[in-house]
C-alpha cells in the first residue's frame, strides 16, 4: 500500500508554507520574522517542528522522532488526518458507536461521510462488521481503545484483523491508554505503515489545558501531517511544559496509581446503590454507569454542584452517566451525594 496514493489530490500537489527559518539553524541576529526583539521567553515564534519535544517523546516511546506528530490537542491531529486523506463530498470514514463524538463532528465539518459500524452490545469490536462496511471510498477507520464513553479496551486480535484487511488509514485512538494495562498499538507501527496511533497529554498527564496531542505513525504519514498543519501550531510554553511533564514519569505514574485506586473505591461504593443497574468494565479514568433513571440522577447531581456526563442517548447506553474519577475528596462528595439521593427516592 502506498500512502501517497491515499492522499487527496490537492494535498499531494501542495506546496507547503515555509517560514524563513524552517531550514536554518535559528541562531544569530533574527530579523526575518517581524518579531519583537525583547526577550521574555515567548517573543520568538515557536519551533514549527517541535524538535526537542519530539525527541523526548521518541526516547520515551522507543520510536524515531520522524514517527511523531504533535497536534494542538489530539482533536487537531484527527482533523488533519481527515483533511489529508478524505476528499469532501466523495470519501468516507468509519466509526464504531458508541464512541468518541468528535470523529463524526470532524467528518461533518470536512463534508466527509461518516459510516457507522457499531460495536457489539457488550461494546466489543467486531472486525468483520467493520470490514463489511468498507467501500471503495473509505479512507479512514477510527478505533478507540480504551473506548470513550464505555471505558473498555478493544481486542488486539480484532484490531489486527482490521489492520490486516483494510487498505486505508487505521487510527487507533489511545487517549486513555496510560490508565490501562493494555499494550499500545505503537508496537505494530513497523508492521503497518497505514496505522496511526493517537495519544494525548490531556488525560493521565494532567495537561488538558496545554492542548498537546501526540500521534505516532509511519514517516510518510507524519510527513504529510507536518506539511499541512499550521506552521506554529504548538506554542512555546506548551512545548516546554510538555517536555517537563513527559520527563516527570514518577509523578505521573503516582497520579495514575491514585486514580486507579480511587476508581476501585468508587466502583465498590456505586455498586452498593440500589438505583445502580450496571457498571461497565473500564480501563480508563471513568466509569460508565447504568442507572434506573439516569436523567433524575444527573439532575440531582447538578443541583448539588456535581457535573457528570449523560451518555443515555448514545447507542446501547440508555440510562447511563459517564463519571470521571476525581480526587479522593471529590469522589467522597459524589458518593455522599448519591447516598442522599437514595434516601430521598
Ligand atoms: C477518545 C478521545 N480522543 C481524543 C480526545 C481529545 O483529546 P485532546 O484533549 O488531546 O484533544 C478525547 C477527549 O476527551 C477522547 O476522549
């Protein structure tokens, strides 16, 4: 499979914008970019290729820097993938509901059809169903594992089946992988040049406000994304803070351990509530919980200043709320509040 053949015609022909400093070692007197000369840490444009940040990521994940893409949040990365490969009003992508809502929104924004090949009712992946949904205009398949909003990891062998039988781009979105014991599909990059692994600093790395998404793929795909991205998509402060976060492995791991311990406690407490019907297996930092009446619980929690996500309108998710694991104090407040609801109902 040639990645180049999958590209939109205009992207294949694109002459990218080049800043004056792209090819130069930015040392000396910088009079090329109409910046302010007064040093304050951010008076210069940031490195458009994020070399230091990519080096840090590459070392951590044992890949080459050229296999790393940095997006302004992984949502930007997902959008760029659609823009690179999908001809508007012609091509399509496949998603597997219930899943992360932005895949469909991004497809709609780009006038790209979004075909739905649902997960099984137990939220497992049926590769065969996905492959049957593929047609000659299918360019991207989005697989989310661990899946949002359900929390479960999808089976390696089913993901492999999709990768082995689809001649387009397969995005495996691993936004929640750091909370899970599942192996990252990064290990498959050398086998599948059409695989794109999407990760983010927004979840386990406590960096949602930074907007820092990290993508891993073949050198060819990363090159395309670098060609079409806004030149300075990652600001200087985010680049340097991102490096600090990634180097702080022990603290990040301690936080993950804490979240996972709290997640267990939350499960035990939720399980005791008479109006909880089901708690779905989760490898992420949240639980999807089925209630007798999710709408009422959602409202009562809001009235008590606790915001959860009502997912009841997603496929197979009737009467569910998605509840993020917070700090010990926050989780205790949530549990206390739910116990009160039990008394008044
Ligand atoms: C599965 C999934 N992918 C991607 C994202 C977006 O992450 P980012 O903050 O990096 O844009 C989210 C955010 O909730 C998510 O749940």
